[in-house]
């Protein structure tokens, strides 16, 4: 959670907030919101050299630790970066979780959202 929050503080704009929600027995999700206009892009082909770099590794770490069950989407004035984990540390169906996040975002906004990683 600290990587996502720090990323929003450093690269986003105030106001920054964190929301945690769960689908009992399935997953726990964390969403970090900020009012910046630029939606973060998760890295492709991230490797160990980038993992030990002093800066620029936050999204890659989130992606690695969540087994790529993460993403970002625009909402309201800003955007949300999100990730999800299974309560037992097991595997999650990334597409199913993205559908849950997308559905929740649409309900909250009353419109359409995109949750691409």
C-alpha cells in the first residue's frame, strides 16, 4: 500500500486518499486516489535491474507482488491506482477482479470506467 500511496504523492496531485474494500472469501482490494490527470502505466517487461533502482520501481513492485492483479483508471477529477490480493495469499483470476473493480467504479461514478493494467 505504501508504494501506491507514495506514487500518488510523488507523481499525482493532492488530494490523495486510500480506500480498502473486500469481496469476502475472494479478494481484498486497495485503491489509491489522487486528482492528477495522468493515469499511471504499469511497466511491461519489468526486471530485477529496475527492482533495485532507487526510483521508478513502485508500480513494478505492486505488479510483481500482486501477480499482475492491478491497474488504474480515471474517475472524477483524477484517477485511481488499484491492486488486489487473495486473503489466503493464493492466486486470483485477474480478469474477474478487473470486472469487480470496473463494476464498483461504475456504481460509484454512475458511468463507465476502464481498469486496464
